[in-house]
C-alpha cells in the first residue's frame, strides 16, 4: 500500500468524518472504498448507464444552411476548414 497526501475543503472533510463515524470506519478506509468504487468497475458489464450521459443533447446550435448537420457533417467540416 502506498501513502498519499491530499488536501480537502473543510466541508468535504467534515462530511467524510461524519460518514466514517456513522459507518464505523476510518476516514482513510472510507476514502479508499470511495476511490475503489469510482476507479475500478470490474463488476460492470456492457455500456455505462444512461445516467452517466446526462450532458448529451443539453445544448443547442445554429446549424444554418447545413441543417441537419448530423447528416451533412462532411460538408460542415469542409466549410469550417475553408475548403
């Protein structure tokens, strides 16, 4: 096991401390468990859940005369690069 030093905002530290106390764990153990859950997903099979992609379709664009750009993307790229 390697030792790492991190800096936490006061509120984040307080939340971790309370949660660790409630779960009867050390703060270090709790952080390791959280990191393990977030960085390793061997149990996850298939594509990530839809909730991970809430940002898709969140924006708008002015597609202009190339609408729909999703179908005319090659022309849009040519125009953007000035060809």
